[in-house]
C-alpha cells in the first residue's frame, strides 16, 4: 500500500486551503485541524454529512467555497501585494 505524508510539504503551500470535514466522515477530526495548522493559509470547516459531501450536499459545499472566493477577493483588494 502506498502511503502519502500530507504533512511533509504542507508548509510550502502558498495558496488558501479550505478543508471541509464531514461529521460522519471516516477520519478523526484532529487530522484535519493538524493538517490545516501546518498550511500557512489553511482552515477547517465542519459540515453535516458523510464522506462524499460534494455529492450529498453539493449546494452547501458550493456556497461555502463561494464564500471563500468573496473573502479572498476582499483580501486582495485590501492587500494587493498578496
């Protein structure tokens, strides 16, 4: 089995990362928070549902990600050097 170390280069990610955790997902909640903490612009949200959130509640996932775009656009206008 191939193992992937998600933490190895997380600090090198230079874009905003939004991890969406499902309440009924298969991984422990601490995994998501630990990974997001290693990503400079990482964050975690929790949404009700199972492992396949984008298929189960596509509108809710899309709305969450669209909010991220609005926040990012506002940040770019406030700090054009970013």
